[in-house]
């Protein structure tokens, strides 16, 4: 029997409280290295617009570019589960989202598609799930909405904002999302989401009390120009090699030493 990671593996890991390790990758050779290090879920994120293409947001990334990078990464993976992002406005209604997801899965080889969504987009998630698409719903901070949000800010602060996040989580799970991902979220709110939902919850800048963690690979390899996000950590500086950094990240997430209190928001 293959030991390839599937949705069943991820559900079992949640049930057994074994932290899920996730990381971005955008090309074949990095995908091979990440896979060999034991990362469970590889994300081809639309963050590639910033870290690979040099844009100042994820907004310019096209579906064709996402599909190209997803196919490159797919060729480098043996074990990890492959998730790919729906880029800005490739999901503005259910029909468009299904068409876009089909391209990421059929041409790119993605196992699962991630959509930035709140409760408002639950009907789109529901239609995708009905069409047979494994869906991860990404909420809290939604980088594609950074123009509307007025910057990259911590989400879920204050009673009303926390309640809104919980409403989003309930609606997206009820719509059939197979996995949830929260970004830049007050850690106590992430913890409440985790306790309420039955699907795996992956966090980035959301504290240790999630079912798994994800980071952008450039951040853990110290390649991010300027000041790296405060919720991230440069594992290459600790270890001196790419393979060492990947292994250190995997073991820190598994052992729950990352994220530490220094990486959490309240
Ligand atoms: O695009 C991306 O890399 C992401 C992660 C930050 C979760 O969505």
C-alpha cells in the first residue's frame, strides 16, 4: 500500500493529534526537497506572485501561472498531498471556481484546491464540493483582499471580529470544506475554531493550537527581502543547509516547538 498522504491521512492525523506539516513550494527541485523532508501538505500558493515574480501582492497572479507552477511541483512529489491556490477572481462565482479548480487538478495535478473565502462564499464552496473538488477554505487574513482590508493586519481581535471568524468557520465547514486554513489570527480565536470544527485546521500566524502549520518556504530559508513576517522563523540560519532547514521545520512543527509564544498574536 502506498504511503502517499491523502485526505484520510490528514483526518486521521487530526484525530490522533499528530501535527500536520505544510509548506509552500513553486518548482520541481524544491518540491523534491520538501517531499524528502517529510512535509505532509505542499501548497502552491499564490504567494508565488510575491516570492517568485516580484509583485507586491498576490493579485496579479493568473490561473495559467498557478497551473504551470502546480504541474512543476506535482512532478517533484512522491508522498506529500498537493494543494493549489485559486488566484484572485478565478473564483468569483461557482461556475468560474469549478472551471478554475478543474484546470488546477486536471492540468496541474493538484489533489486539493484552496479558496480564500468567508461565510459569504460558502455557496461557492458548496458547489465546488458537490462537483467533486476537495476544498480548503482560507480565512482570517485573506491576502487577496488586502486592498479592502487596508493592509496585512491581525484578524479576530475584539468580540465582534472573533465572532465573525467563528461564523465563517461554521459556514465553510457546513458547506463541505475538507480542510480550513487560518492566517494571521488571534491565537485564542484559532483555538476556538479548532475546538468547534471536525475537519483539519492549518494555521499560519495563528498560534500553536491548530491541527497543523504552514509557512512560505522563502521565509524559512531566509530568502525574504526586508523584514520577514514575525510569525515565521529562519530555519536555514539555525542549520546552514536547505535540507537541514526543512528537517528542522518538520521536526519543530511535529514537536510543537514551532510556533512558540514569540510567533503568536492575541
Ligand atoms: O499563498 C500562500 O502561500 C498562502 C499561505 C500563506 C497560506 O496562502
